[in-house]
C-alpha cells in the first residue's frame, strides 16, 4: 500500500528508484544503530519487550497512515503526509524487525533440545515464512481484483493488518510464557547436574 502511494508521489520511475534507494540506505544505517541498543533492550527489558516491539510499532504508526488514506489522497499535502508517515512506519518497522524481533526469534530456540530446535526452525522457516508470504500475496491479489486497486481496499487491508498484529501480539505473549518456563526449567536442570 505504501509503495502504491509512493508511485503516486513519484510517477517518474527514476525518482521512485532514487527514493527507494535512499530508503534502503536509511534502513541499513538505522538498523546498525538500533542493533547496538537492541541488545541492551532485550537484556534490560526482557525477551517479551523485544518480541513485542515490532508489532507494537507497526500498530501505532499504522493508525495515522490508514487515516490519511481513508481521508483521501486528493490533495498534495495529504499525499505528502501519507508518504511521510508510511516511510517512517516502514523504516521503524523494518529496523525493529531486524534489530529486535529477529534476535528474539532466534533466542526462542535456545532453551529447546537439539531435535526440537531443528524441527521447530525448519517448520517456521520453511512452512511459516513461505505460507505467510504467499498467503499475504493471495489476499492482496484478491483485494486488488475486488476493489480495482489496493488503495480502494484500505478498510479491508486495515482490518487484515490489525487482525494479524493481534495474533502476532498474542502469540508473542504466549511464547514469552513458554520461553520463561523452559529457560527456568533448563537452568534448574543445569544446577542439579
């Protein structure tokens, strides 16, 4: 959706590519900076906060983004505002994913035995990731088919977006309980042995 409004703001392919190149550089730079702090965030605030940061950032910043689109992109100032908010949301979402969410995802495997690590990682990396991406693509194509373009489907996209974020937040909270219990159990076993 953000890329659709980017193409409205930058109809010239060269301008669009220039912006996206600058955006990718900004994501890389900000991720490097946040990685240094992310380690401390997870160590000080815990696994749960690190895992919940990405969906929380996405949820909070999506509100003004969707509001701009729902109010209409007919004026250049609203289009610029939607592009700016969308750019900030995408930048912070990607940065927090790379610096906080990805490390917490890998940390979730630490307290597991070797067989569970291998099977769990294979299931998540192969099935979860691929099914999630292909499922999202199918939903997006269906919405474009039904509504003509993704911008016209904004209310439905927002509903799907917040439904997925709710499931993500709930799953991360549940996984935190399991992670803490398994970590404590493993520590107790190590202390006994």
